[in-house]
C-alpha cells in the first residue's frame, strides 16, 4: 500500500508541475484586462436567490488579502485596491464573512469559492479548494455570463495527495490551479472549465471560432477570456 501511495504521489507531483508551468506566463499577460463594474447594489448577497433578485444586506465590509509565506498563512489589508482573490470581514466585528453567495464591493462583484463549488453544474461538482472562504472577482460580464477565475483542483486527486503522508497538504494546495469559471445568468449555475477539452465541449456549440488547440491538459486562460468575451 505504501509503495502504491509513493508512485501515486510521484505521478500527481509531475502532473501539477506540468500544469503550473504551462499557465503561469499566460495569466501574467492578462493583468490589463478591464475589470467588470457591477450593476448590483453594494453589500452581501447571502444566497443564490438573493443574488438573482439583487436583494442585498448592506453591511460595512473590509477586504483583506491572503498569502502563504514560508507555508504560513498571512492575512493583511491591502494598501491600495482589492486583489482578484481576497477575504472579506465585517468591519464592526472583524469577523470573517463565511457561507455567503457573493459580495458587491467597490463597484465589483466577488463570488465566494464555497458558492462556486456548491452551485456548479452537476458535471463540475467534483472541483475543490481546501479553503472555502476566499472570494474571486468577476473580471467581465455581459447579458448571459459573468466570468471569473478561481484556484480549483480535482477533488479525488487532491484527496489522494492529502492522505499520502508528509508533504501531502502542500501538494494539494499546489494542485489548485487558476481555472476559468462562468456564472450563467439564465441557468443560475456555474460552469468550471476543468481543462482544455472541457472548455472546448462548452464553447463548441456556442462559438466554434473559440475552440482551443489543446497543448497539454490546461486551457490557455488568455484564449478562454477572449472566447467568453465573444459570447458573454
């Protein structure tokens, strides 16, 4: 059994390394994308139904960044702006915002990761993140889709890494790669683009010109954004 776990861990390590190297430069080139300005009143949308009906609770909020430095989690308030991934706290109590659907803050929309995982369509519900409470910012939107990107991993592969002994947790965190996600404004569900082939299955009937040339498993996020902007 130990020998099996060793080889499984080795295989997963190789897979994570290849995917991470393949998308790092692509994500870096998209920093100048115009960020979507929300048409939702500021505040907390506690449920999916609240978000659909634009029914908010206007609590004062503070956004804080989250980073891992030398394997230690560090939470701090950014000096300027709000990062694409962050935590929110209720200003009056300094209590972390947990188990809500979305937040409108500073003219931007943020989805909580736990909501993305809970309300993903049935084919995408095995995507996971070790941390449920961070929020990811909507990058752009249209009449049909809101687009964001979230650090997610296959739940089964992540579980295997977590149970593989020392170093398993760190490997599970590294598996959480940025993936394109859309919120469907008509179906009221998230679509997570798990890999290149999965994205092509989504885009082919809607915009054949957006089909990607899959080189490796990961989807090129620059091309994903371009295709979603064409159909949003």
